C-alpha cells in the first residue's frame, strides 16, 4: 500500500489505472486481489463479506451481479443527455399561459449514503418560443434523478436544463422527497418529507406568478 504522503500531481498523472490510483485516493482502500479484479460485482462481493456475510451461500451467490445491474440502471442518468431525450419533442409556442406538470414520480440515490430518496417533481413554465411534449418532462427528471444526487442540486439541474432547452419566460421546479437515509437510520421521523425548489425568470422575479404555481400544488 502506498502512503498518502507520496501523493503528488506527477505521481497521479503517471499512474492512471484504477488499480494504482485507488490507493492514492484513499490510503485505507484495500488492495485489489491478485488478478487485479476491480469490476463492480467483485467490489460488491467484497462489500458483502466486509459486512460479515457469506457470499457463497445460496441466496447471495448472484447478488453481486444483480446489485451491479441495479446500480447501473439507477445511475443511468450519467449516460443520458437532455438533448437526446428532447430530440424532436420541441414545438413552436402558440400561447404564453402557464403550463403545470404535477406529480412526476422520481427515484434517486442520495450521494452521502447511496440510499434512495424518492418522491414527486412539479414543473411549471411560461412559454416564450417553444413548448415541450408533456411526457418529456418526466424523462428530463429521470436524467438527473438517476445519478448520485442531493435533492437541491437535482432540482436546480432539472430547472436549468429545461430553461436552456425551452428559453421560457420563466420556469419553476419543486420537488418533494422522502429520504431513506433519514427514515431508516432514525435521524428523522418516518413520514417527513423534504421540499426544494428552483425558480427561474418570472417565477423568481414575480411573486404573483410564483404564488399561482405554488397554490396549484396544494
Ligand atoms: Zn443520505
């Protein structure tokens, strides 16, 4: 194992493989096995034995593989771009009335504990030049929910991506979520939800527009 004091920029540049840099990034990270196997299912298997379980028992034999597939899906937002999701779904705006899409279900992973947080996103916008097919709002939410996240950042990212694509008069996103890292670990009581919002354009500058949206969520 390489002591952390050897961590210099040059050294990191020279040693680019995960196998080598893993020790530099975190001195207490264990060595990979003699075959240098650092595949995700292998790491999950190490995690399970680290928790004191027997990875060879029947119920657990395929678990590392399943966890890998599941995690790849739950973080598939990294592989998806907003551009490809919105491709062909933007249309010319005909009016400038507020559009509200409520209760878009989402599931995300808290980046501090890698435990789920989940709930609903509500999106409103006042079109200027373009409108978006309604089903696409849920797709955009998934692009940012399927990552390791904090709820505040996810909410802002959804808002900023939609503002960039739609160039609206204004746009607002409110998310409400339950966090398993709080619920399961008993820091907060069951049933508590966290609400975050991101207001852009007239939703930020005009209190009445903002209130109209927030009232519609009641
Ligand atoms: Zn957490």
